C-alpha cells in the first residue's frame, strides 16, 4: 500500500496528521502530488516511517531548496514522476496542465495516475487506469483535510479525512 497526499500548502498541522496517519497504516511509500510550497515544511515529512516521492505543483517555486530538504528522506521531481512498484506502473503529475493529465490517463501506459491541483477528490477508473486525487491535505478550500491510501495489488483507493 502507498499513501497519497497533495496540496498541503504549508499547513504544518495537516502535514503532521497525514504523517501520523500514514505511519499508523504502515504504508511502503508516500507520494505527494504537489503544492508543498515552503521547504521548511519538509521537516514534518522526516517523521515518516517510509520514503516519500513528490512532484512540484504550480505553487512550488524553490525546487533547489525542496530537493535539499528532501535529501535522506525522499525525492522531488519537477512536475512529473513515473515509477513502478510490484509490477504496477504509476504516473504522478500535479495536474495544472489538464491536457497532459488527460494524456497520461488515456495513454494506457499507467495502471495508476495520481494528481492534485483541483483540491477535489477523485477516485475512479478510466478504462483500466485508476485515477486518484486525494483532495487537499491542507483543507483550505473545502474545509476537509484528506489523503488517500492506494492498494496497488487490487488497484483500489480509499480517500480518508484526517
């Protein structure tokens, strides 16, 4: 299982809650789909019991500092990440370029496509591809702080309020 979060927007309390939740679920990896914002928030991610992989979002401006703060805990890529776990191909894109996100989904190349940006929860299959947007970890727009757990073996996700 992997943990998925997005749009934490410097909300340290929400990030700590997400980290505690993921640790309690003993996820193998946490994926952050962008808009972490300030490098100082990475300190809270260092409490994770597993590695973290992230992509930048449209509000993440200081990639060099984000990369520096992630050292020893995980990695952050500029806008796109592709990985394979247990034979499952996963694409991660913040989603602020909808045409690129749609192309990833309909390409058939990925079993799971993870995104953020809209702050809206998505958990659905498009063809054979599971599309997951965990909503917003920060809770600023909807008033609901949420993350997701993805079971890669079953290609199923659950979005949880934290």
